[in-house]
C-alpha cells in the first residue's frame, strides 16, 4: 500500500526517523549511566514500546491505568504509573499486579500515603510506591528539602504492605526554556533535587533504590546524571514542532505527521482548506509562545500530488485556523504567495504537529511508512 | 451504579438537561417552520441521534465519513456530510449509498464539481450534492452573489449522475458575537445569503429543494427563517461554557461534564491537582477571548465527597493549567481562598467543558446520569 491509498486525515509514522530517535536516546541513557524507562504516554503503542526498550531493562512508564493494562496484556511487567494515584484506583492497581507485574504508583500526599497503607492492610494487597518530588515544575510533588517528604516516606516505610521504592521527578519546566544552556540548568536542578530527596530517605535509614528523572529536553541535554538511576522521556520518540522550537530536536527528527487532503481554494483570502482540523491536529498551541508560531501545525516540505508524485518545494505553510474538521492553510508571514496551482483540490499535505502527544491521541493507529510505502499499521490505546 | 462508582476521568451526560435541550431546539425549528437536521459532530451517538430527531423528519448531519457509516449502520438513511468532499472520498461515499441511504455531499469548488461529475460518469454511481455558501464565516463556501456559484451549479446540474440538491451555509462567525443582537444580525445574514443563492439557482432553471443553514447561536436566536428549509445546529444538545459565554445557553443548560478525582493539594500555591488534564478536557481555549475566561474548564457547583454525598457550595473554581493527565484547579480571580478541607484527595469534581465537541472526542462513551445514578452507558464513534 502507498501513502496515496490512505483515507485522510491519517497519522503517519516514519519508521526511519522513529528508529533514529530511539537509538539516540538509548545511547544517551547508556552514556549517562542510567536506565531508560521510556514514557509511553506519547506513543501508547506496544510495537513502539518493544523497540524503545531494546537494549534497556524493559521497564516503561505510563500515564493512565488503561495504558498499564494494555502494556501488561502485551507482556510488559515493569511499569511505573507516573501520575499521582488516588485511593479509589488501588483496587484496579492491585488487580493489574495480580499476575506478577510490578506496577509502581506515585504520590506526593500524606493522606494518600495513609490511604495506600490502609488499603494494603485491609485487602492484603502489596504496593510499590514512589514519592513525587517537585524540582521546579510546580505541578505536583513535594520539595526535596521539605518536611512533607519525610512525613510521606515514614508513612510508606512503616506500612507492612508497601514497598517504598524511591523518588521520582519530572522537570516539565524544561518546556519553558529557550536555550540549551537554560535546559542544562533545569536538568541539573532536576538531578540535584531528586538525589537530595533520595539522600534524605537513605539518611533516615530507608532504602531508595529508584531515583527517577525525566523530560525529553532534559534527557537530551543533561551533562551529568550522577546519583540518578533512570530517566523517563517520552515525546523524543516522535518529536514535534514545539520540541524543535526549544532545540530539543530538529524539524528533520519529527517522526509523525498528519496526512491531509486539500478540499478547497480561497485565493481571495490566500487560503486553502484541508480536511484536518481541530480534532485531527489537536487544539494545542504550544508554539504560540515560542520563536516560531506555526498556528496549529507546520506543513512539511514533502507534499504529494494527485498522481502520488512528490511536489516541488513549497513556501513555508502553516495551519492558521481550525474548526472541528477544517484546517485553513496559509503561507508563513513573509513567505510570499500561496502556490494554488501546485496544490489542487485532492492533493495531499503532511502537517507536523505542535505537540505530538496531543495530536496522536485522536487516532487509533499509526500508518508506518518508509518513503511512500505504508509498511505496517500499529494500533494504539486511548482513553481511560 | 452510582456516579461515585465510576473510574475517573469519565464523561457524564445529564439526561434531564439533554432532553430539555433537544426539546427546546426541536420546538424552535417547528416554530420557525423549518426542519431540524441535527449535526451529530458533537455527540457522535446513535442513542442521542434517535432522541434528537424525534418529531422531526429523521435527517441528520455528520462531519466525517466514519460518522456516516456508523449512523447508516444504526438505521439512519438521510445524512448530509457537511464538510467539503474530495474526489478521493467518492468511492467510499458511493459504497455507503449502496444500500439506499441518501448520503449528500458538499463542495464549493468547480474542479471538485467536475471531479464528482466525472466519477459518476465513469462508475455509474449517483451523487446528491449541495453547494456550500459563504455567508460571512470565511472558512469555506462561495459568495451567494458570485459567478463561482453559478459555475459550480452548472457543472453539477448538467452532470448525468448528479442530483444538485441545493445550497448549504454555516454561520460559524456567530461564535464571534458578544450579544444577542449581534447573533440575530448574523442569523439574518446567514438566512438571506442562503436564500439569495437558492433564488439565483432557481432563476437559472435549476431545482433547489434544500436551503440549509445552521449554527447553534443562530438557531437559538434567529427571528425569521423565511426561504430556509432546514437548520443544522449541533452543540446545543450538550452546550458548553463557551456557548454560555455568548448567551447561546446558560450554565444550567450544560449537559456534559468531566468527572475528575482530586489527586493532590498544594496549599503553598493555592492549587489542587485533579486527574483530568489536556486529554480529558481538551486544549480548547475558546473562553480565553470572551468575558469569562475559565481556563480549561469551569468546576461545576456540584462536587461529591468521598462518601458520595454532595459537598457544600464551593467558590468559583477554574482549571487554570493542564498537562496531559494533570489538571491544576484554583479559585477564579477574586473568588477567595481554595477550600482545601472541603476537597480532600479522593473527592470528586465535575468540570464543565469550554467546548463540548472537543472534550467529548476523547471518550468512547457517555455515562448517562440522573441525579447520582448512572442509568445508561452510550457509545460514541471517534476518528476517521
């Protein structure tokens, strides 16, 4: 099957770029002396998880219990659920662990920690738990030097049914960086905060085998991860225009794109319409705050005509507006006139997403491509 | 089953509000002397489509061919696919029409019109086609007084395998209105433009049985639809905070909400964390430009404690930041301190969405509720 045979909108995954992204990050982890526990929240695909864990210890990270169940069903047995747990979800966690999978949960709250201990005592279930540390992102987590850290640790350490596994942090504020030097500063704060938290637990006599950090920008640029045991980047597998805007990748490293068809011409406004809108691209506007605002997506250089042949190079095109199933494409500021003749109705464009995690979530599968061949279709798991 | 038994995040649909919204719009269509062809792009549910077409002629509108296939499989036979068609999709359209469904397509482009005519001639298939009219939205469509309208009409009218059914317009710019008077002005422009286009076709000797208009705001406030045959609102079935912000509904008319669980407390920042983030709520920020910016969602008055009992009234709470699976909730500006004690970890909140169409698309089903009882689970169709 060729790309030109696909109905649109469709999500394309370039196998060569995926493989290169996976190999680069695996080599970085090895070079830094830490394990790679890839975060599957972006790709949500067992096919990709198998590739991403090659040469690593097989552990992965997930963002929902539905992902956890899917990956356990696909043979993965060492999974960290890296979103704060609530006590109401512990029955489901216990059920998922019943066949031997080590599904580790996370909290930053003493009341939740007491709830985990009580649940384990009441049901006889066992739980592996990490404490979430805030190393500057200010989303979740306790400060590494806080009293709260020790309070939570003591509750978990003293609970008969709980294995306190260690600490975990996510330097999500690396997304606010605008230079490699800034990312490196955040990466060091992420490392130092996680290690400080671990050292405090150990000084109090608790084991802390896991010191987990991770975001794609800090994973790409960290210079030293002394004291860290693993990192958990995720979006690096696909990359996106936002990651390129903060230099965490280049545009040529973006492995996913949305294939769209031109449905109309509006020369009076310098616009063409495509059949990929707010649902197919997502409403993520993360590039709005960066140096290169591409609207809802950047049209990739490679466009394909009605006959499947590659079109001549186009000026820079952005998806400037979306409604649910419509995208409006126009040239970037200063990029000149839109070449209507080169993009007749029925021709196709690829749109690189602002934020791959959000865009991919609208699709139930990847069309894996090499050149203009569709070489595989890989399912993904969505929802909760 | 009770709401408190549901895993979160989950999409709740209040049956009483849905029924009232459907009855109100059906009565409006009847009062205005037009048929109601509800747009199923918001709800994507056959259960809801059956309710929404009660007392009407049974016709519906869809935004994707996957929706069309789903609704045909569920017994609907009169369907308008209200997004510009591309020639590459005509084989699929023809296949969907094979068992007798009237699936009507749309174009605003002479080249596409020629493609439809050529496809019909080459394959022996027949197509019902509407011409899309731009009555001020400037997304798609030809101007009602344009030469292009007559060019496209002549191509379709002269094609042996094509039934030119009429004209269709969508006043999407009603979403930019900030008063009822503005919406009424847009509604009249929508009506007048569609009727002018129809009259030009008829003056040229072509039949034009369908004169189709529709957006929820204009459907709610149009004073007169003389010359129009049908309207196609969609989001009115659910409503959302954006529609309330332009007075197309009240907050009490919003029938869908996202049920979320409190996962953490951050009193040092005046924030609580919930397990509904950018995927569960969508990244739609349509309320950002209106009079009441609620971030990524407005926490509904009704919150439920650990024991399932309703909590005392809360100050106005917004979801002020999201990442993929995290939502950060804080009080609205001027609304005072966040009542942490009233919302312990594990308690639940309902979040009203900015834009129901985008939020609902992340879920594969609705949990239909009456009071705190879950009375049904209705599936929905997603993707392409």
